């Protein structure tokens, strides 16, 4: 099991586990589905997933900072490297989510899928960089 | 060999001279050394204390690390999106 963690792809994918678990539990236990279930999943989960994924990447960076607090030097610079991707992605995603409709870019591609794709990438990147900087 | 023995005898003589003055026996000295080494371990005062040297690496190595991280992240993202697409395609 520990061997799996010593792998870049695993480092990139494992942080998605809590998101998936939370989504499955919320859908199964809490949600009251009326009408098309796929439309329900799309509008309640896929559309807002980028916020969850970005939150996890920022929480990961904060947790790493606390865990490395006794590690003395350069922590601010290393933290800047880890947090750079999520913060940049946050700005771009806010533009796509709120700014794109004002430019008449109304398709799901701009409003849903590009923010989701970018936030997944930033979560994976910050997670892999945490792994690299914790060696 | 004789030289070695002489040195050892001289050392024992010195220790026998010093230790009683400080009211410490050989076993107490050994115990103290053990305690000190344990405390040093706890405080990470060892020769092999590992520090993160990412920021001290040359620029090219740092860039390589970041590029490798970006590459594996892109691969993982593509994998997740492909899996989501495949599941949705199978269901709908």
C-alpha cells in the first residue's frame, strides 16, 4: 500500500478520493432526485466540481505548510511554488465561470469543462509538487 | 602492540584519576553518553539530517522537476477525464 504512494500518478490521483467519496455519499444519502437523474448530477455535481477540486488543492498546500512548520528554512518559497498553480487556476476559472458568459462564450465547454479540467490539473500539480518537495 | 597497551593503561590511569574527582563512575559515564546521543537523535542533530534541497538545486534541475510534475499531472487529468467520459458515454 505504501509503495503505491511512491508514485507520481498516484500522488496526482489520490487527492480526488475524498471528492469522489463525498459526491457518492451526498448523492446516495442526502439528494432528493426529481426528473432526469443525469441532469441532476450534471447541474449539482459536474458544474460546481471545480470549486471542490480547487479547495482541496489549497487545503493540501495549507496542510503541507503545517506539517513542514518544524522544517525551518525556505518554507515560504516552497509554499509559493505549491500554491502558484491553484491560485492562478482560481483566477482563470473565475474568468471562465463569470466572465465568459459576458463575452457570449456560453457553451458548456467554457463554463463547465475548461474550469474542471484546469482545476483537476492544478490539484494534480500541487499534489505532485508536495510529494517532490517532501522528499 | 606494546605502544597500544601503554596508551590504554595511561588512559585508564587518567580516567581513574578524573572520574572519582567528578564523583562519576564508568557506567554512569556510559549512561550519560547514551542519554546525550538519544537527545541528539531526538533533536535531529545527526550527520545524515536530510533537508529539502529543491531550492538549492541548479535552475535546470528545478525546471525538470516542475516539468515532470506538470507532465504527470497532465497525464492524470487526461486519465480522469477519459474515465468520466467513458462512464457517461456508457450510461447515457
